[in-house]
C-alpha cells in the first residue's frame, strides 16, 4: 500500500499544498494545480492503488479551498471503492 502524508503545519496557500503534493506523489507532468486535476488523477487509476492519503495538522474550516479539498478526498474514497483511503490526523489544529 502506498502512503502519502501531507503536513499542513506549513501550508498557508493552495500553492503550498500543491508543492507538497507534487513532492509526495509522482504526478504526471501535465497535472494542473487545481481540484479538478486532482480528482482526475485520483480517480483515473494513474496512481498506484491501494493508496492512503493522510493529512496532519489539517483544519477543513480554514477556508473554502480546504473544505472543498476535504470533500473531494472523501468523494474520491467512495468513487474508488476504498482503493483510496483518506485519513486526518488532527495534530495541533483540532476541529
């Protein structure tokens, strides 16, 4: 099983998130830094399954992007029939 851990402690923007995501995943070169592109990569089978994605120090209430990101990953978990497992390790930012 592949495990990806993204720590939001030092993520303050979408750009920061996508930079960390690119470091952790082997995303295709054409990947666009947006939620539609993330959905496509997650649900197309381009990544090796099964895949666990864990967020640490994550606060889905921070702003709209974080809520949308949370919802996208929960939906991807359903869409892939649990070949993607999304976990949140609350860390310092409890919600």
